[in-house]
């Protein structure tokens, strides 16, 4: 495996360097410009994070320009250089370049970059060491994507306060819903202590703007319960690395913790013994980790313990934990993934999609102000297509973050390519109408709509111990893209893809065109050969990979399609269905409730229709199923052809691994096509209008 | 747990004693008769097996009659007694009672029992110690079932030579398809050494007539491969116990064994190095276990290694092993469960049902005479309903045993009651027409039809480390019944049930009536609420428990029903289907091939028909499905009622465990009913004529 302090990408890299591999830039005008400006650096601060920024700068410059960066005190004042530092850090160049007015525009984690001909420097200034780091990563990205740097004048602040990654790593080394090998934090119920890899991970995350990482699974098992006690020293050693990169460490905790350790006979959040137990734990934690972020809690969800056991509500539970963390500035992130997972499939009244709203809407305003509710993007569970959760817009007086899933649990498990940034963008742009005409989700989760104290974005990690971090090399684009989008939701999916491709493979227009097309088409392709028209869940139970139309149809999980020989879909309308559509506001509610207005791609999520129902596209539902599945499998096959056009043009170690996965995807897409088409042909008896082979 | 040497069933027994629990007999004329005759015993032989018979006799008499058996030398010659011994064993009473003509009628494992007023004794004589043991168990059974013993004149020989149990126990302690806890042979890759339990197990098996047990799974993993080398001492210590009870120990072996131990670079059966490797192993084995039975082999089956790898056939493979065992009288039991388990579900030409016949019919006559082919009762895999394997009748010059599955893999996994003796009877009575009009399977497997050297019956065990051996107490009846049927296929399912009930619960007419009815109805009930009309396989993949109509429909396992909105079933006819029906002989082939003549219960196994097809019963297929499923779930519910009529009449420890399972079955039967009915209603769109609730 590549050593973490090895600077140059080697042929054995296999993608370990990811977007911080710093491939050498092509010779030419820009490269000469960069060499001219970047040969020397001015840093005056000893702060660990500023020093980490300096180290990254040196590594990047050496990789991209093949020059060694010099400290500037060896230079005469007329030489060009890059100056890096906080506004109050005593670097004279930073002080000279940025005025008080400039500094006022830069927020706690923001930065400014300005090329000053007068001062012969490019100054990267920030209010905090973390801001300095983000600024340096940004400047390196400008170089990696071949931007002009002679007239820079940039001020950037992150749009979202919390930009978080949730690991679902278990202490035994497994990763729940992990598709990139085992955990690099744990193995066999011990901390692996692979600090080199953890540091590289922190670099990668910080470079995209991530500032919070929860290192253990939200399903907290017996031994992980002890992370806040017996294992604090090991947890602290990871926090020490994260801190260098501006990342606060969070832990998922077991709500029943007080009982688990045998000290308190209950976990009732209103019990004084329980409250003081958590307060003592908080004191211990902050002793070990002064900047500890807080707790992530999955309570009363999928058989996890929670306040319901004691007749308390979620606000009681969350507030009790928040009280314990409050003195130290910690926060409680309380997940809203609460539903009845013991549903009877015969029961058509209970609707899992309603659950988060039904549980949490009545609690709006009852949470302490250091509690954040974490709400999944959709009402179900990270399907390839779902509507946006109606809880966004419903909570006016509650801190909230949106939860995405970078891990491709239901979107091909990193064996299929599925670039999810376009999906996330669509969700963030969704207008909730919660506060007038312009109330998109992005303004709820950035806190601006309601003026929340805390807000932001969280997502389930897709990384593991595989050499390339994400199993599928192209899945790195989701990891990168998530961080960038969390920093700035205004970035387009194309821009983000372009950055990632340039930083990973070098700036070559052919490579960029091919890979960008693969990425940008991939979600649509994956959707087209899997579950149709928003109905979801046609996958094998438990592991969730591969087609199985009835896999969840007779289950307890609230996940049904109700296909019969006439039609398919879930009636969630007000008049004849579960009434879920009424959880939306205004025209959204009306649109989803209406068979005529409901968008095609969500039709079967909201309506039960005959196979002969005609979509807005002009096709019947059944013909849409056949057509999209034939087309989807064909397009998956074309991805292989597209990729193979890059052979010889791309590093072989990167080329071959993606080729292998794309070939697997093409074969598996045919399996999806045939199973789905056969199922619906057998059920409906309706022939394909184009008379293609259905089994 | 009950000590194995504790004689009296106690309230804590929970079924551990099983049919050797020897409950006290009721006071009365017969009990007085037994006390009169059975107070003393005459045994002159020191042979371990004869002594085991004596010990069992004493245990039985003490349990049933509450008297201590005395050695007869303390008695005067006029007293009544039981005399036990081999014909050549020197017991004067045995010599006096049985003439040379009597002795000639008794075969190697047979026995004679005669009440002799002249000699004041009941004599149990046999040609071998094992025969003595079987005779004693038989006499105990006569007492336990309250038969007159004053005029006994019985000569019984086992009908089948090999009466075998196959364990699918793994060295790690798991039991493949085990539903009664973990293995009592192994745990955590070591021999448990629980010799008390193994001895009790041997007693139970011997009492039913079992004379061969293979102690490890046919899927032989890495460490089990070493059972024939490194672990021989531990294996021998089990064989030592089995030997006391007339049972020969067999081992399942890994065909790739020679490669596994790294001594030989191939497992090619024609390779001299391989042949001598196996010969050396055989020598080692017989050194440790002089009466070792032989090998059980699953080769080229479900990814197990075999001769195909080397371009050899099954005869090459089996004969090579047989050659190694031949000098010691050992045999090779070669399983015929060979099929393509990587089938494409789109391929309707390949038919798994054909596979065993297609593979083995051409090899008839090519096997050495110490090879036995082990053929599963049906062509698929122990479904609740299958036709009889057409390989029975097709092999005229090959030793063969039939393989049943006592473990209820596909018949409720010992959570549902399913008394399988009626199913086995039906298979054994099936007329193959292989050699004229009267060629039932039972005369093929007993060797009489073709005059085979070896023949018999094998079955997969249903026992585990659960206190009651079989998880469901009523599943003990299958274990008991299997052995009894293997001894004598002429016994009826009713007789066997009656014996088991009396021996287990005591001779009470109410108990007998209720439990007998539960047992005898149970197969039909289970069949009625599960997969209909012989189609099979509507179960959850992998673990095989519970309904899942499409669970194996799009799989690689060759297990399809092809249900569409018009109809269902597998066309195995000659004209339009896979031609499987032609593997049968004469009128069987014609009957199965004919849509008109095919028996209802196998209709969907042989034919694809519309849901509106009218059965011989007069019902349509779809109405049959609805009716049987409603009735089946109702009858499962009635089993609870039936059983509860026994409360207070039955030992509480036995009553409660069965009640719990029957309640679980009743609930689960409803799940079966609703899922199956809903699936077919949704698919066919045809209403239930009785308008019952279908979801």
C-alpha cells in the first residue's frame, strides 16, 4: 500500500491518492505561471492546522509542478511567493494584502485569496486555521484544474455550518452497508491504529470542506457503547488527527448506555440518575477531547432503544443528552428515521412514508437549541428515486440537517456507477413553499430560511479499507462531490464532476468529456433498469443488491408496490389512499395528489394505476417499463464502450479497475432488465409493442 | 440436563428420553403378566453388545414395571425368566427353545422371540449380538405397547440391509439444515466428547434398527477433510460407542482430499498417486476402526469437487475409492444429487429434474460391487410433494439406496409438525414397472428386485443438541418412524405412529387418538397451505423457511414455476416440454405425460396449465389453491385445539413445548395462506368463488 507520506502518485497507486494525488501538470504557459508564483511560501504561524496546510501546499506543488517549495525568508522581497495565515496570525503579507473590510467578509471557516502585484504574493488569509487550510486546498484546486492565478480575488465562506460524514463502521471491522472493504478504523473489536490512513482520510475530507465526522455506526452494539468510556483514549487519538484538519469528531451513542454499563437501572431520559450519568460521561469525553462534536443518535428506530420505552417522546430523549453536552458546546444529532418496522403487509392504512412527519412535526419547537434533527432526504430510505421528505418545511422552530447516503446501498453498491450529485442537487433545489414562493430545501438546511442556530448536511460514508477508498473508483466522485456540495450547494453537478476528473486523472479534454458523460448519465441509467417510476424496493432483502420484484412485498418493512394483473403503485392520495400527499405544502400537495399532475418519475410512489395508464411522456406505464429497461441495459453496455475509448490515455491501474466494474454492471443490468420485464410481462400479460425478447 | 444413566423419566426430562423413556405401565392384568415373566433374566455372554442389550432390558423393566431385574442364577429352575443370547453363545435356555430349523430362519441381524411354557422362559435368540439387541428392543417395545407376551413366537429379519442415518453436522458445531440446535458431536472445530449423549443417541438409533451412521456433513470442509487422518482417534472413540449398539460408523469424505493435505498434486481418480493415497488412508482408518463402514461422497454437486474436474466420470471416481476400501469390507456411498446449479432462469430447456437420471443411467453396470448409489426420493430436493425419482427402476446392475430427509428442511423445519412416514411409504410403494407389473421402489431398495449385493435406505438426520433431540417433540416420530420403516417397509404409518405415541407418552387411548390424528393429518395439512399441486420451491432462498412464491423463480437453481397471468407449472412433457416424463417406464411415463391422466397432486410438476384448468377434483387450479390454503390454515389452527384437549392428561414438560410450536405453526400457516393466495389473486385476477379475504 502506498505510504501516506509518499508524495508522488506511482503506478501502484490504484486510486489511493484520489483527488489529492496531485498528478503532474502539463508543460505550458499556466504551468510556467504557477512555477513563477508558487516556488516560495510565507508562513509565520506554528499552529498545527496552519502547519498541516503548509505541508499540503508543499506536497501539492511538488506533485503538480515538480519543484520544491522554499520558505520565503531566503528570498529577497521582490520575489514572488504565496503567503498563508490567519488574519491575526502575524504574517505581514497577510496584514498588508487584506483590509479590515476584506476581513469582515470572511466568516469563521471562510477564507480569502488575493493575488497582489504590489506585494508580490498570492495571499491566502482566513479567520481561523481551518479557514487557512480550506483556502490552501482551494488554491491547490485552482492549480489542479488549470485556472489563471495572476488576478485572484476570492472570498469564500461555507454555505452550510455542519458538513458531516456519518460512518457506519462497526467495532468488529465490518461496515454496515459498506461496499469498499472493511473499516480502516477498527478490526476485530480493537482500534486498528492505522494513523497514516486516518490522516490521509482526514486530508481528503478536509479538502472538500468536511468539518465533522461520526466514526461509528448509528446502530451502536455492545462494545461500541463503551466508546464514550473505556475506549476514550483511542477515540481521542483519532480526534487528534481530525483536529489538524479542522474536523470535529462525533460519536454515535447507545440511548440505553446507562443501563448497559450496569450503573443505572434505567435509561429513562427524565430520571435524575440517567441525566447525571450522561453528564458525567460528557465531562469525561471533553476531558479527553476538548473539541468533541457531540452525539449522533438513532433511537426508537429499527429496534434500537429510545425514549418510547419509558413513555417519553423524542424531545425528552434528545434534550436530556443536549443538556449534558451544552456546557461544552456539544450538540446532539437526533435521527428522524423512525417508523414501524413490524408492519403487516396486509395493512394498507399504515404508511411508512408518513412516519417521520407524523412523529416529529408535533415536536417542532420542543427541542433544545443544541439539538439538530437529522432527516433523510426522502421519506423512505435512499431509494434511487423518492420524493423529498415532507418534513423539510414542516419544522419552523427546530434545527435540522439533511441526511444523504454516499454509500450506494440502493444504487448499485459501488459495483454500478451512480453519480449521486445530480440527485442531491434535485433534492436541495426542491421548493417546499414553507415560507412563500422561494423556500427550497437548501435554504432550510443552510439555516437561512428559519434562522436556525445549527444546520447543515450529513451523509453516510462510502469509504472502506479498499486501496481506492470507495471500491468503485468512480464512486470517489460521490465522496468528493458530497463535500463540495455541502460547502456550496450552488455548484453544479457538472462543475463538481469536472473538478474531480481533473484532480484525479489530470486535465485532459477527452478524459473529461468521457468520464463526465459517464458520471452525469449514470443516475438516469441506473434508475432506468431498476425499479420504475418511483416505486422503489424491488431488490433482494437484507443485502439489497440485485433485482427481486417481490423481495419486500410481503415483508414487515412497509415497502410495497401492490402489483397485480391490472396495475401497480401505492395510493398515497388523500381521497382513496394513505393521505401522505397532504404532508406537503400547497401546490406540492396538490400536484402529488393529482393523478394528472403527478410527475411521471414519482407516479407509482403516489398512485396505484393500471399498466395501461398513459404517462406525460405519452407511453403507457407497461411500455415505459419495457422501454426503459431495454434502454437502460443498452446504455449500461455503452458505458463500457465509452470507457474503453480511454484505454492507453489513462493510467493503467485506474483504467482496468473501472473497466472491470463497468463490465460487471453491464452484465448485471441485463439481469435487472430481464427480471423486471419478465415479472411485469407475466403479471400483466401485455406484450411489448416492439416485440423484444421477454422471458 | 438429564444424566444419560438416569433411568426414570423425570418431570425435567423435556423429551430427552424419547421413545426409550420407559414410562411406568398402568396397573392391571398385563402389567402383572409382565412382572411375572420379566423379573429375572438369563444372560451368559460377556460380549459388549449383548451386555448393552442386558443393560437396556434392565433399564426398560425398571422404568415400566418399577422392579429390579435379577440375574437368574439366583432362581430355582421353575421360576419364569427372560433368556437373552446368540444361538451359539452357550445359553442353555436359548439352545433348548430354538431348533436348528428356527435358527435357519434368522438372518445375520434378525432375531427370534418365543415364549416357552416348557422352559419357563421368554427366549430372545439371534445369530449375532446385534440381533440380540434388536430382539431385546423389540420385546421392550411389546411391553411398552401393552402386547400379550405369554404366547410369543416371532421371527424378524430386517428387510433392508443398510439402514442408515446421514448427519449434516459440521465440525464448527453448526448443522446444515439442522433445526434442533447445534451438533452434539462437535463444537468450535473440536470433538465435544459428550459420550453420554452419544451413547443415548446410539441407543435410540439402535432401538429402531439403524445400523449405519455417517457422522459428518456431505459438504466436507477443510478441517473435516482431516477426519480420516489427524482426527481418527476421536472418530474411533465414537465408533467404539456405535459398535456397542450394532452401528457402523461412516465418514463423508472430500473427493479432493489428496490435494488438500498437500501430499498429492491432483485428485484425478485414475492417477496412481491418488489411488495409493486413498489406499493408505483406508489402511489407517481400518487400523483405528476395524468395522468402519465406508465413505459417503458428494462429488461434482453444488460446487463440491469431483471426477469431472479431471474428465473422468462418476464410476471412475467411485470405483477408485471402492478399490481402497474393498480389502476391509468397506463400501462407498456415492450420491446422485448431481445437477447444474448455475442454470440461467431464462433457459427452459435445461431441467434439473432430469439431471440424476441423465448423469447416472448411462453408468449402470460400471460401478464396483462395493459401491452404492444414493438416490434422493425425488428428482428435485425433498419438497413436500415430488414424483418419485425415475432413477429407481433405471439402474438394473447397480447397488442403490434411497435417500430420505428426516430433517424437515422444506417441510416446516421442525417448527411445523409434518409426519413424513406417509410420504416415505408412498414413495416406497410406487410401482416403477422396471421388471414387470410388481416392481415397487421398496423392492428395488431392499435389493430383491435385481438381487443387489448392497441395498437399503439412508436419510438425513433431524437431531441436534436440543434437549428433546429434534426441536419439535413430534418430529421424534419421524426419526423413530424412519428407522422402523427402514427395518420393515410393510409397517403402516398408523402402526408406527401408534408405537411411537405409546412408547413416548404411555398407552392411553385418548392420547393415542389425538396425537395419531395430528401426525397422520400433518403432511396433508402442511402441503395444503404451502406450494400447490407439486410445483414446489415457493420458499425463501437460502434458509428455506416461510413463503416466497418468487423466491427461486429468477435464480440459478433450476427451480421454477413460470407463473404468469394465465397459468402456472413446468411443462415436462415430451411433446412441448423438457421430456422429463419419458424417464419413467411404461404407464408411468404415459400417465405423467398426459394432462388428462396426470394426478392432481403432481399436475404442476409436469404441466403448465391455465388457472382455469379443471382438476380431477372438479375444481379449477386457482380455486384449488384458494380452497386448500384457507382449509390448510384452518386445519393448522385446529391442531392447537386438538392438542389442547390433552392438557392435564399429558406430562406438562411435553405438553407445553408442543403447544408452543403448534401455536407458532398456526400463525405461520396464516402467513403462508395469505401470501400464496394474494400472489395468485394478484397474478390471475380471478376472484375466490367463496369471496373470502384475499389481500
